[in-house]
């Protein structure tokens, strides 16, 4: 313990010594040299070394941190460029979706106007006109939300147009299946309703119209449909029944000739028979009936 304290005091004394001697012993027979150094010079040299080391450490740290900052700045620049490109693409996509939405809206409005349907209330977001300079992430999210909303609107528009299209198809089909127009060229000789029978003299129900015409005058279908029956009846003579769907049927009696077969599809205006004088008839004419769900109705409303 005493020796350790003495060694410590000895080292401290060396540092506090005013002069130091450095002995240089050459190899061989050279002369031994002694150099004397003052302690102030040694302390100055140590201080200089410390200062140099401090500057080296400072510059090394500055270089390292500066390099890290440059790399981070480059990364941020790349990220900002990518975000701006993404934002540009989103703005373009939003404009395209908005344009598509406007086209669909215009088309649907015209279709609804033609179909006499109420227009759909407009509640469509407006696309932005430029890029924001701050909070790009929030702008991207907002644009994406607008695009998503527009896509939902487009899907709803398409579904609405599908409903309108189906409705129009049904209306067109119903219009084509609804009998209208004259079945042949001639003049009315007997109307729908109660009348005096030309055969018995009693009042009976006349379920159609009698249209007088020359034998062989073409008889045409008054609506699209399918030939349901072709037969001969003692009362109607050569009889033709056409099923038009939606509950409509037309009956043509007293024909001289029938030109279609059962199951045949026909269109409005197709020639299906020729006027005759078959069955119970007082002269050449066409007996024309219109039935809805099996109930005879007055055909004059459709002529």
C-alpha cells in the first residue's frame, strides 16, 4: 500500500518536474547523448496533440452527420417526386372518372326523358383543378376518396340505366304486343256490343268488329306474336288466333285462306290471311276480335 502511494506520488512528481532528460544510446560504440526538455514544452505538446485530436474528431463527426443528412435529403426528394407523380396520376384518373360520370349522367337523363321518368337528383363531387403545395398525403387521400365515391356513383348509374333499359325493353315489348291499327282495308258493317242477330233475329252479344271487304283482301297482324291456333269453326269459318303476350289475343274469322301455321312467329303488318265468306256469314267480310286475359274488348279503341 505504501509502495503504491509512493509510485503515484513519483508519477505526479514527474509531471510536476521542471525539466526532463532524454538519454539517447546508439548501437555500437557511439557516444551517449542526453537531451534536456522543460516540462512546459511537454505540456504544450500534449495540449497541441489534444487540440488536434479534438479537431479531427469534430471534423469526422461533422463529415459523418453531413453524409447522413445528404442521404436523407436525397431519399426525401425521391419520395416527394414519387408522391407528386402519384398525385398527378390520381388527378388525371379523377378527371377521367368525372368525365365518364358526366357522360353516363347525360345519357341517363336523355333516356329518362324519353321514357317519361323522373330525373335522378345530382349529387356528384367536383374534381380539383390543381395540385396542393402542402400536405400531399392528405391531398392524395382526398383525391382517392373522390375517385372511390365517383366509382360508386358510376356503378349506381349503371344499375339505374340497367333498370331503365329493362323498363324500356318491357315498354317496347308491350307496345309491340299491343294490337293497334286496321287488320284489313274495308268498312265497318257491325260494331262491338249487343246487336240483332242476322240469323235468329234475337239480341246477342257481338264480341268483335265486322269489316266488309272483297274476297282475297289481305289480312295483317295488328301486333307481334305467335300463331296460337288455326282451325275451321262452323261459326267463324276459317279461324286464326294469334297470341301476342301480356294477355292479348286477336281472332280473325271467315277467312278465305290462312297463310300462317300454328307456332309461327309473326310481326305487326305481316299478312296472315285473306278476307273470305266462310262459316256463318252473310257476305265477304273479316270478323276481328281483340281479347285481353280472355275477355273480349272493343277493338275500335285500337284502330
